[in-house]
C-alpha cells in the first residue's frame, strides 16, 4: 500500500501536461479486437486500469506491446472467449469487452465487473441492451455467459449509461443491417470510440448525440489513432490550481468538453483563461483573490461530470458561503466526505445524493484514506490547500485514473512524496 505525504498551502507554478483520456483509451483497447489486424493507439495514459485491460487482452491471446504511451494490439490469435475473472473484477471497463467479443465470436463469458465503489454498479442496462440485439445471457454465480451474434435493429437504452452505450455500438458494427441506438449517452469518449471504429471501416454517425446510427459492415481493419485528452484530469488540475492560488498552464484541453465546468468555476470567480498555442488549447490560471460558493448538480454529458463532483466539493470548502451539490448519477459517491471531515471540512450530508458544503472552513492536515479514483483526487486537492503535512493512504486507488500525479505536481512545486 503506497501513500502520499503532502505539505500544503504552497503556490504552484509552471506547466501540467494532460494525458490521454482513461475512459476513452480503455474502450479503444476493447474495440481493437473487432478485427484480426493490428492497431496502434497513441496517447494512452500509463495507469493501473489501462494495464489491467492490457492484461485481459493478453490473457485472451492478443499480442499487446506497450512503449511509453503507445499501445500496439495484434488480436489475430485470440484463443479464448472467457475473460479472466480475477482481472475483470478489477475494472468496470471490462464489461465493454462483451460487445466486441459477441460481434467477433458470438459468445463471451465475463465475471461481474469491478470498478470504483461509488454505487451498486449493476450491469442490468448492459444485459437489457445486449438482449435487444438477440443476445442471450445465462448467469452462473457471478459469471455471465452471453451468446449469439448481435442482430441489427432499434435499441432503446434504459439509462444514458456510458459503457452500455459503448457496448451497443461495438455489438452493432459487424451486424448485417442498420442499427439505431436511442437514448444513447453522449460523452466525448463515446465520440472518440466512434471515430476509432470509423477509421477501422465502421459506419457510425451521431456518436456524441443521444441517437446513434450504425450501418453494419462485413469486417473491420486495423488502424492508428490518438486518444482524446482527459477532460476529467484537466479539470481536476484546474481546481487544484484555483484552490492553491497558483499560476499554472494546464493542457492540452478540448474546451467544449468542459463548457459547464468552466462556466461554474467562472461563476465562482475563479481566475483563469483559455489560451491557444500552435492550434492547441490550455487553461492558464492566475492567483485568486477568493472564490464564491456555487451550486452544481451532476448530469450525463454535457452536464456537470459526476467524475468531478468530489474535487469540486473539496474546492468549495474554501469558498465563501455554502454550496449545494446534488449527485444525480451515483447513489454513493460521497465516500470521500468522511475523510474531508477529518481535515475539519464542514460538510452536511443531506441524503445519499445531496450535500451542503459550508465554505471558508480552515482545513487541517490529517492522515486519511483514498477509497476511489476521483474521491482520492479530491483528498489530494484538500491536502494541497491546507497547512501542515497530510498523509493519504491507498494512493494506488488514485493512480488507477491519474497518470504520474505525484510527478506532475512535484514538477510545479508541490511538496508531495510517494512512500511505498
Ligand atoms: C462510466 O462508468 C465511467 N467509467 C465512470 O468513470 C463515470 O463516472 C460514469 O461512466 C458516468 O459518467 C468508465 O467509462 C470506465 P454509467 P459507467 O453506466 O459506464 C447506472 C471514473 O472515475 N447503471 O454511465 O459504469 C449506474 O449505476 C469512473 O473514471 C445501471 O443502473 O457508468 C449509474 O447510476 C467512475 N445499470 C448510472 O447508470 C447498468 O447496467 C450511470 O452509470 C449501468 C449503469
């Protein structure tokens, strides 16, 4: 178990590079098995969850080679249709192998996927979507065995689920006929997946909207692709810069992936602009006099991302006034709050979905624990904002989603030590 020791209340300065998006790269790796040909994916973050997905693919018989942030996948010799349960239990994204495996082989067995403890994380939407494709499912203990090649048709999602939408797209690209997915999730990572699949020869239109059309094709071929920037990582560092009164350049970013986050932070009088340098965009922050409390509710894209709820709550502990945060997506995504309270944060939990953050609380350093990726990142933000040395345990949880977080922060002057 590794931990961070952070001495906070320091102004940071310099440049924080943003990595490729975890929640896109994971699905691109899964999509690469939809062909027998080799694909190359650039800008893949070197994080624990990506390594897990690479291990799952290798375990199926793929040849996966990684050199820094480029992953090459040769899926020509896949020799199994059952995913290693020990690996699939570790990451939620393993569930998105169902669609591609069914499209290619017509069968797959997957153990109940894991992922952050932020709610029940059921897979009923996935089962509902795949059954609309004519796929049958049999449950043996916590193993799900899916059978049948997916049949084209009209699919109606029961939730705007990100991974269930991704499964639906990957189940339809090789089916014979046209599929339309209604009530689809519209996250930018889904559009990136569609771009990758279209480069492989798929015919997908409307990804990034709530209605996605797919014209099934006979086969796909290998391709080369660069993962989009991680909007959640970028905004997490933006809030760290705001919370520490720092002058930081953060990016590259895609501003339209963060429109509502930018609007809410501007409303909170955070002092930053978006600059353009050789056709790439960056956040440039400046010292803040103060920040105001602003309410948010998390929504599917383009609403306020649930993955930024915890960092935003940590930031609001230093804002003037009280902010109400309504987490509409997950039913238990407030696990980090007990840890913030141990740092003297004044937060009232109204329900499993609503908290009131009382601002201008003087945070105190403490020894705390990270329970999930984004909650852990919020604890780092809180530690950076307060005097004294805070110890955060189980930082592997944070490193599942943030590439080289301690190195990126040290490079801009943060006093953060990683202790194995
Ligand atoms: C993806 O998870 C992301 N993970 C999550 O990021 C993100 O928080 C979430 O989308 C929402 O944006 C990956 O892409 C790997 P959902 P996913 O299906 O697809 C309910 C991070 O920190 N639901 O959109 O699992 C579910 O309980 C992670 O990077 C069902 O009820 O989320 C939730 O309330 C955390 N049944 C809501 O839908 C299902 O079968 C949205 O979940 C599926 C989902």
